[in-house]
């Protein structure tokens, strides 16, 4: 039986999209406010900071991956508005645990709850339900993520310096509850996913998920080792402040360019947009260790921000078009990105010893290129089918 608040469509989606964007930004800001200072925070709690820091870093990925198979069942049992409220409540609980943590075990527990919120799946479903075009919906979501990635480390740094990290977490938790309530009200009559009558085509879905994993791995490998390369290349020019500024500028470019990605994804096959993003990132990553001038490095960092910003929206649009279950597709896509975040820095780290920081950046380029090559296994007929369904 389909529940009453899971059918129909509201007349206006503007306020709902604004509330969802605020909620997406907040659930991104909260973890990223802590992440750059996580190791320093653990040092104040434990005599074994390395082990506890590693556990805290990995905790969200563990629960995210563990819950991936559950989302299809949860979406059948609960309405979209209930899922949003649940995500908001769990996110607020996570913020509360992080705010009140006086020992590393509580900190790890808060991070585990963070991964269990399912915000990456639920909010993607909510954005998609409020927007008829897949490209536009997923790029709007990515804009909110980019804003959170830009703001989170800044407010986290200010709070950490003043010893107010707990206050910041509690504030984020309260704002998340408020935004979730508004967003849930706006989505009361929205479908979790449309009914379709065909089975997903794994010949299309699996290469897409592999490409998404490789793209995420390449990006996170680059982010992890770009500071090491920059300082080794010229420590007088590439100060921590400049490195941080370049990172922030890449997110600003992403915010500006994402509407163009949305129009491109909706106008052409999302698979083609994903391939363009992967190949462009691979070339930009590979060019970085070539001894370029500061101006060229800045230009490459801006280009990388523009190219990478379209990857997740294109992946979500492509996997949704490849099969009937929007929930399963988005959950698997989110899981593939999470796996990439884990394996990317590890794979690039293996290249650090024999080849130095430049080798780690080339490994990042190789991972992105592998993602683009993986898309070649998608048959042209299936790409055309995905295009027609996405439009």
C-alpha cells in the first residue's frame, strides 16, 4: 500500500529546495568543522591518539557502507518526510555526542552515528523529488555540499582556536533539527521514487559505480597529498595559508560552475558528463607535478574544482537512469563514493615512498583515468537508453 504522504506533488518547490539546501549545507558543515582538527582533539582525550584518530576517521564510512542495503527497505516502510526527519534527528544526535565527548570512545560513537544518518542518500532523494530534471536536482545538492565544504573548516578553525568546538556542534545540531522540520514539511506529498516496470541493467550500473569509485579515489588521493607536494616543491611560496586558500578557491569555483553542469547533464547523456569530469580531472592531476609556475598551479586548482564538481551529480543521474529503483541506485552510488574516499589516499600513499609526492599525484591521476576507461565498458545502446530515461 502506498501511504498518502508518498503520492502526488506539491505546487511549489522553492521553499522546500531552500530548506533542503540549508539542511545539506549544515550536515556537511558539522563534520568538516571537526575533521581538520580531529587528531588534535583526540590528543586531549587519550594517550593513544594515533589509534583513536584512525578509528574516528574510519567510523562514518563503516556505518555508511553497512547500511547501504537497508535503504531500499526503509524507503518502502517510511515516507520521504519521515526519512528526512530521521536523518535530521540522527545528525543532531551525532552533533550532540561530538559536542559532549570527553573521551575518544564517545567521539568514535558520534562519528558512527554520523555515518548512520543516511543524509547522503535521503537528501539526494529529497532533492530529486522536488526537481523534474535529474541534472538540476543533483547539482543543486552539490552546490549545498560545496558551500558546506567551504564554510565548515573555517568556522571549525575559529571555534577550535577559542575552545568553542562543543558550542559549535550543539549549534549545528539545533539548526539541523530546524532545517529538517521545514524540509520534511515541504516534502510531505512527494514520492520517494517513481514506480518503474523494468529491472536494473547491471551491465550499465556496475561500470558506473566503478567509475564513481575511481573518481572519488583520485580526488581524495589528490587532496591528501597535494599539500605534501606543494611544500616539497617550494616551501617558501606554498605556505599552509596559501594551500588552504587554493582549496577554498576550488570550492568557490564549484559553486559557480555547478549550474552549468546541471544544464549539461540534462541536455546530454549523464554518462558523457561523467566521462568528461573524470578525464579532465585525470589530466589536471597529472599536470600538477610538472614543475609549473604558481600561476599555472592556481589555474589548475581552479580547473580541478570546476571539473570535479560535476562528478557526483553526473554519477547520480546516470545510475538512476540505469534502473528502476532510485533509492537503490543512489544508495549504491553513495557507497561507491565512500569506498573511493577510503582507497584513494591509501593507493596514492603506496606511491609516496618510491616516487615522492609527485608520484602520489600521478597515482591520483591514474585513478581518475581508470574511472574514465571503466565507462568504455558501457555499451552505446545502454548509454542511449540511460539518456532517454534521464530526460
